[in-house]
């Protein structure tokens, strides 16, 4: 069932306009599936349609997704550019991807709309029969690539975390449980993150999945604070396969999301910046080891913990210094 809480009009300024500058080089290694499900009300239908179009525009216009590799499934298609958001069409799309994708490809899946949880099973509301979290896990597991990023931005989506968790898979949900069943705003702020110039928090010139999640999560929390309302959604990230999501990079989560990017680099840029790329990779590795060490603090003798942590921080400082010098 959809929430009876009133759904206010989206702040249109939060949505990015299609880029007016030349598009980035197309990266045919990336695929995206955007599914905008059953709306239930005219207001939701309009909102979901706006979000879907803005999201597609950002992926193609700013991040180099090939137009023919961004597939849309929407509530009421008006032409051949989209298919109906029905269970059989979802299965058809993933069946096509099963033969088209290669092991090195990256797939992004975006779910926009309403979700439901009956205490046992979580579902994403489609037109007609719904598909459960378990159904999506089966569809994703049948693909030849394990590099999959799922943005489930629906109500009750927190219950998708555990069923979808798998090695190499990044799961982001708008809510932390199936009890958060009000209509969500996370999609709006995810799109804002994709259009923001300050979402690149580490200033490496790229936007990672972790940066996108963190930025959107912050804007969502700020929305409820400014409105003086109790937050009814708390986004989660899970990317280490243990089925336990977190609201920030902690507990072993965030390492894969930090190293997975929405955008791409051209071959020329990659070749010209190979040394910088290696340093950034080293920084990511060290940050991951630090996070893992901190998570294990209670299991280690204090002297051993302090020594190991100091060593990692020294290595990280050296790497950051080398990165700074290389960027001059």
C-alpha cells in the first residue's frame, strides 16, 4: 500500500538540467536499467516521470552512458523508447542482458517508485504483478557480470539489502527497513548529486558511487530537518556481501562503492594519468585497510592496533602528498 502522507511538489531547482556542453565520450562498457513502477496517484505519476527523464538525461549527458544502453521501463510508455514496467518486461530486459553483457561490463539498476514489505517479503510495485527482492536477486545472479550497482529508491526498500547482497554487488536503498513505508525523496536528491559540482568530495575529478550516495543521503536528511519533519527514510549502503547495510561507509561497507564510478575516463586521459591512477588506487586500498582495522579495534591488543594504525596513516599521508605533487 502507498503512504497516505501528502507528497509535496518537488523543488525543481534540485533536478539537473541536461548538459549544454558537449557530451563526454561514450563508454560502452556501462549499462543502465531504469524502472519506474506503478504510481497509484496522478501526483506520483508526474513526479516519477520527471525523475526518470532527469536521471536518464544525467547518465547520458554527463556520465557518458550510451543512449542505446540505457533501458527504460515506465508505467505508461508513449513510444518505442520505453517498455511498460511489467514483470514480464523486466524479465525480458534481464534476459536480453544475459546474452549481451560481458564479464567486464558494469550494470547500474535504478528502481523508482513504491515498494512494499508484508513482514516476510519485500517487493517493488510494478504495473500488474510485482517482483520480489528474491526475484531480482535471481535475475542479477544470472548475468555474466558481477559488477552491479542497484539503487532501490523506493519505500520499504531497506528489505532489499539482505536478499540482494552478493560479492561484487553494490546495493543502495532509500530506507533502512520495511517499516519506512512513506513515499521517499531520495531519488530527487540522488539526481541532484549527479548534477552537483561539489559531489566530488575527494576532488579527484570523478564521481564515485560512494560520493553519490553520501551526497544524496546528506541532502535527504537536510530536507527533513529544514521542513521540521521527522525523517521517514534513512538510506543504506551495502557492498561487502554480508547483507548488512550502513548509513555511511563503515563496518566494511563503502570500499567497493568508493572505487566504482558513475563517470568514465577516455583512453587518452587514462594513459596520460596512469601514475595518478595508481596513486589513487593505492589511496583507496589504504583507506579501506584503515576502515577495516578500525572495525576490528575491539579484537586487537591496543599496542598492536595503535602501531598498525600509525603505519597505515603514514603510508596514506605519503600517498596523498604524492598525489598532490602529481596534480600540480
